């Protein structure tokens, strides 16, 4: 359980792995390590139609919404879709093929173009039980503080991987080249 929580936490934070990252890159990359850990400890029991909706605030000047959903479960993996509407910054679509047994990202397609899967080196600094209120309601959760070993930046994440589909993310606050990024759950549906 703790390994799954740690993995989910790592998944919820992101740093730029691309030379010129987009807002979508920042949001999506945060979730990859947590999915991998969740798969290795619990297995990914995602169903087509699992959905989580989020508000995004990128440093106060870019605000938008993100919908994460399971598009398909196939022989070669699970396709997770992230549709983002970032207001004046535009719309972005990210499709990620994930191995359900290992959580490894096999393929990532951003706005129709295949991308290199980002590498991450994250350390859990602190983890404790907590309760948080987000637009979707009030939830029991785990609050984790993570550190990116590359730049020592600190990420705060509140998660509940047993209740919230895919990443388990309730709220995340992380630094980025765009300023402080806040992601908050507004609703979810688990099939």
C-alpha cells in the first residue's frame, strides 16, 4: 500500500523533460511515476470510461481544465487520454499507452506526435495521512511532499489511489517554468 501511494505521488508531479515543454508536458509528466508504482504494487485495474476531471492553475496566468480517462484496454496495454483546455494557451491532447503489469509507459503521443517518455528521479521527503477539501468534495487522503533530485524542487500532492481513478490525484501543487502549478479534482467516475 505504501509503495502504491509513493508511486501515485511520484506520478502526480512533473518536471520538464522536453527541451521546450508545453503546459501539457508539465501536467502529464507528473503522473507517470505514480502509475508505474501503482501497477507494480496493486496492478492497474482500470476500466474503459474511468474518468477524473481537474481544474488547472499555472501560476495564475494560465487557467484551464483537464479530463483524464481510460480510452481502451488492449492486448499491448491501457490507453489513458488527457484532454486539456488551457484557455488562451490552447487545447492539448495526450495519449499514453501503459503496461498494466509494470506501469511502464510504452508510448506517449502529444497532440498527434509521438514523444520520448520523460525520465524522473523523485524522492519522498514526507508522507502522512490527511484530509483535504477540493471542488469534488472532502476526502481522506495521503499528503506527500516529494523532491525532484535534479533541481531540489518540492512538490506537494494529496492522493487517494483506492478511490480516485488512474493517478489517485486529489490535489497537487508543484513549481514549473510557468510558476506554481495547482491541479484540483472537480469530479470523477470509476467504472
